């Protein structure tokens, strides 16, 4: 029997988590509401518990009843919250590193989650600030811990890469034996749809992600309407949850739309094209659409190389629609470094200076020339620039979009990964 001596079940009945969930999450209104929207099923082939995506694109929590029966009430509640945090933080539907699903990534996600559950889980859990992770700070992201694990000498495997192998066949879903990493508390198999091809796997995760967003939104709406509060969820996590369910505009689509709407139509008569209104009476028109877009790149130190690389990788795909003039600037335009990115060509980025930021510098430079559109990549840490003679848009990252130095009615695209 369990540590709490559950007398409401006979010896031969397996522990039924559904019968206990309300009591376990009575003081956690948000998790209680979310829990009702996630199916739970018994799976004795796994040693503990886990979450997975079903073939129908639904989230499901699976658990071993003997494991749950062995826990205290506090630990049961902690394991439930641990699994729900995996879902909320999108460890199941996204955020995978380039290496894919590995044991090291599994441990990194557990360290991030268990920062919120330091004294609520069984001892076999992985906790930052506790052995063997005693040098790992509490309260960081999975990506932060993943980087630390890769650089931690005690977890380097025989090949020296410290990443392990795909975890899809050992029950625990962890794989990567021999690199010194402990096992994670829960089962991480079923996160990646390993039996599907890449296209099917991506489609499944997109469906699951949309359903997750709706489930989380419904849970937030419920606790807001009944006034029961968030329970033990901290302010930073509450904000992350609310940001997750907030409708987002795909910045890539906005960038594409801006460039396409900047295209001018050059028309000329040609007898080789049939006039649709007056066939064989008047000549037809041949239309050629072109766009000259100014791309101003802030060279200040706070514009990271990652930010530049992300922006340029998207421009590479859009270069087939327009000719770009790339304009590096800080407090002034670096005239000698301006170059034309011909339509249909591929270019890479490079930093050419590192100074302050004056958004008037590229605006004046563009205003003196003939452009159809102007995009400024910047950290937005400058005074509001003067008006632009062509349509203008700003591109920045979530970090800088939250606290811009000025307000504007012009479009701002917020680039994320």
C-alpha cells in the first residue's frame, strides 16, 4: 500500500489515478483544471510515469499504478505537476535541440521543471543544486541546463560528445548509456513520434500543440472566472503560460507580406500577349513586378550574432521577390559597407562595426534614394526616428520588443526561433 495507507481500495485493485486527482490537486486550481483536459491511462511497461502524444494528436499521461501507490500524497501531487510542466513548457511538442531527443536533453528538461518542485518529488528526481548537479543554479531553462550538461566533464561519454543516443527503446525512453548521467524520474518515450516519418511527426506535433494551447487557455479562463487563483505557480511561470496562449502572428509571414506589397508593377504593351478584354483588337500588357527594399542593420553590440543570423536566413528565402540594399549602421551609415543583394542570389551576414544606435542615420540615407520599402533590424534602443518616405518596418527580438525606447504605429515584427 502507499505511504498514506489508502484504505478506499482493495488489495487486488490497481491504483487508479483518476480517482485521486481532484484530492491531489485540490490546492492547485490551474493544474486541477488542466488535468481534467488530459487523459490518464495505466501502463505497467514503464517504471514510473510520463506524458506522450497519441496517434490522434492528443496529450495523454501514462503511469505505473505500483509506482504511484508507493508515493506519499505530496509526491503524487508533485509527479502530476512535473508531467504537466513538461506539456506546458512544450518539451513534448517542440524546443528540441539540433541533436534531437537524447538522454541529456531529457535530464535538462527535468532540471528546469524540478526547479519549481524542489521538495515535492521522490528522491530519485534530478534537482539543480543537489548531487550530482550541485553546481547547477536553480530556476534556469532546459536550454541553459542542456548547455551546462554538454560542458560538464563528469557526464562526457566514451566518445567525448556527452549527448547520448536517441531514447526510444529502453522503457525509460532515455538511452545514451555510458555517459555517467543518472536516469530521469519519469518516462520520456513517445515525445518524438519515433515510428513516423519526419513530415508525419511534424504534422502530429502541430496538431497536438494547437490542442494543448486550447486546453491551457480553457484552464486559464476557468481559474480567472472562478477567482480561485494559480496555486503555487510563480509569477514568471504565470507570465510564460499567458504568453503561450496569446495569439501570435508569424513574423516570417509578415516580413514576406511587407516585401510583396512593396513590389511595383511595370506595365508595357506587347502584341505577343492577347488582350483579355479586346482580343486581337488591342495589344496586351506585360507586367513585371519589382521591389527595391532597403535593409538597415543595426551594428550596436546588443544586436547579437544569433539575431543577425536569424534575420538573414529568412531574407535568403525572400530574395527571390526583391532586390535588397543592405545598409550597416550604428550612429551613422557605414557607406563603404553598403551592398546590393541581387534578386535571387544568396548572401551571408557579417558584422562590420560595433557602435551605438541612431535610427535617423539609415532613415535619412534611404529617404535620399528611391526605395519601395525599408526594414530596420535593431534592438530599438534609440530615439524615435524621423518619418520615412517609403513604407517602413522594424524587426527585433522578444527581449527588446518588451521595452522599446519609443512607441510607433509602424509595424514591428518580433523574431523568435
